[in-house]
């Protein structure tokens, strides 16, 4: 015991995780449209392969409800043999990204996009499993599943078998919700396991006419992809592989961050965890099994049960292997409506109702991204819905990062003073140019850019064109810059010039004469030693957007 000081705690925790994982592995497999044994295979690989590798010490991996919809669509589109190829490619991509140290970049994905993705998955999962609970065939698309629910309810009301099946599913959900309140030792039994055992006992005792799990046998269910499968792949499968990789990696690493908040042990090493997930998915792909992710339900159960090391998750894989090898016929007793009830409960927990309400009160833009992502997944598909959410998140960030403040001070006499501060980007360019073009055309204009933190190429070009139209005739941009540099060498301040136009000549208006006046140097980095390369020329304009002097235009 001295070599394994925490073996007792890890052994007890592994039994709890096994009892939690068993019904979920079977339920996810059935909902994904694959043999139930493949869910157990993925759970076994998650314990024995991913569980042994470094990364997150207490996180437990296996088949997840979050990938159910995507797996079902892939199997429906490309067939079950192609699933192994998709999962294999996903694992190899995860290994490559981990080796390239890209794991930590998944933490940069907007939380609203991730929660919206899970909410969309939850909505489609609930809608699809309601059909399964009634023993009715489900439509293919997410929209059809939701819109077809009233018709399915009418069909179920007219069928005694459908009503009995629905009663088993509803009872399973009720037991899962209420079981946590059970006092004494009974409350320690996982709610999902208790619900499945009770549903199985009731259907057997009363002879309820419901469908049960079809059992093929572990060895018969495992079908590694052959060479003919690789040769018959379509190009459209690449998008599915990218979707598997993105969603599985993001869910695993976000789960790792959540698990780290539950314990005081070693923190997750994200690149190593991504490689561990990749190794597990590679093995699952070779075996033709379901994809795996880290699952927060099993991981939190592992932590709450007192696990201290990765031995608990390895042992849970051992218990799954022993069950699949010794008691596979027990799966044939489990009623399908009970598994549907478990997944309805899991889908409900994927929808972050409290997070949406909190975001709406504090960050309505983030709440909107969450809702749009979820709706897009339901209406379009998983991959494109996530891309829409990511695009909205990037657009929102770009808009907020381009905040620019434009202040115009007109004292009635002398030049009009304009102060531009913040971040001047192309998103704010229409407002900036509208303000500058609305200024009086018969008075000098001083444009002060010392408050700018950033100015992109579009803004720099637009302001340069504005200066060319409203400054001293006959002087090019380069000439004005050279004049500003001569002012610096001569000890004169180039930062501000007061341009007063001469009286117009009968034939042609002469250029204005500029009387220099002292200017104060800026204390910011924009007005530092780089001023010689980007200072204010006569009726001045800077030569580079990297510095921020005051521009004075002689507008006519």
C-alpha cells in the first residue's frame, strides 16, 4: 500500500464511475444508431488507453451525449463502416495538434459559442429521444424533429404500446431527477443506474410491451475499417472530420478546465490532454467504435467519489471490460425507452438556462451569440452552426475592439480642434470621415491623433487622402514629411501649425502661409523618438500610422 497510498479511494471511486458510465455508454451508442457494444468499447478505451496517459489526472473519457447528433448524421450519411475512418482521422488530427502545442488555443474559443453548441445539441437530442421513448421513427433533420413533435404526440395517444413506452421513459426521467434526494446509502447509487434497473424490473415484472437493446456480442460488433472503406470515401467527409475534431477537442478541454475547479490536485496540461484524447480516438477508430471526449458527468462523479489519482479512471475501464466480456446478455434486458429517458435528461442538462439568463442581464451580445449558435445547429447542421457562432463571436470582438472617440472643439475663432482617440479601424471609418467632411471649409483644422492606440491601414489611407484634399496645395505627402523633419532639425516643433490662408488673388488663390507656434511634445509612445519619421508637416500630416501627432489641415 505504500506504493499506492490512495488505492482504496481510487478503487471505490472507480466503482462509482463504472456505474455512472455503464448506462450512458449503452444509451449514447443506441441514440447514435450503432450497436450498444460499441459504446462500451469506447468507454473501455477511454479508461485503459486515455486513462493511462498524462494530461488531466481525474478527468474520465468515453462516449458523450454531446457527439450523439453528429455521429448519427455521419452514420446515416456515410454508413457505419466509415465511422471508424472518421474517428481515426479525428484522433490523428488531435495528436498532431497536441504535438504542435495547439491545445491551449482551444481555451480561446468563446464560451458563448461552446454553450450555444451544447444547447443546440441538447435540443436536437431531446427532440430525437422523445420519438425513441414513444417507439416512433424520428425524422432526419433537427427542424423536422421539433416540428414533428405535435404529430408524434397525436400518434402516441392513439397507440397503447406507444403510451406504455412513453410511461417507461417518463418514469426513468422522474427517477433520475428525484433519486438525488434519496436518504441513506440508496442515495449513493447513481441515478441513471437506479433508473435503468427499476425500468428493467418493471417491464419484466408486468410484461410491458417495449423494445429492448439488441445484442450482437462484443467481438461481432467490433469491425475495423478495411481498405475498401478508405477507397470509397467522399470529399464531403472532410468537413465531418473537422467537425468531430473541433467539437470533441473543445468539449474535452473545457471539461478539463471545469474539473480543475473541483479539486486541488495537479492541474491539466492541455497539450498532453489533447494528445491523450487523440490516442484514444485513434484506437477507437481502428476498432470502428464511437468517438470519445472527456465527459463532465463521469469526471465530476469521479472527483466527488474521492478519487486521488488516474488509477480510478483506469479501473473503471477494467470494470467495463469485465462487464462486456462476462455479462453482455444483460444488455438485452434494458428497455430502449429507459435509455431514451436517460438521454432526454442528459440533453436537458446540456442547455445552459441559467447561463443564458445571466448573460442577458450583463452581456446581451454574448447571449445573442449563444442563442444564434444553438438555433443554427438545429436549423442547419452541427458544423455550420458552430462556424456561424465563431464568426459572430469574431465580428463582435472586432466591433468592440474598434471603439474610437472623436471630439470636435470649435471655439468660434481660430482653428477647429479635432481629437481622435482609441482604436481607429475600418469599422469606424464612415463616422470619422463624415465628421471630418462636415467641418467648416473656410477655417484651419487641427487633427490630434496622440490619443490613438491603433490605426489600421484603411484609416491611415483615408486620413491621408483627406489631408491631401485639405492641406497646402503643391506639396506632396513626402514633401510635407521632409519639411517636418527639417523643422525638428532646426529645433522647431512640428506638432502643431496654425494655418491662416492668404487673401485670394484675382486669378489664382495662393498657398497659405503658416506661422509656427510652439507645441508641446506628447508623453506617450506615439510622440516619442519616432516623431522624426511621422511628424506634422506644413498644415501637417504624419508619414506613418504608427505615430500619432496632431494633424493640422487648412480646409477651404
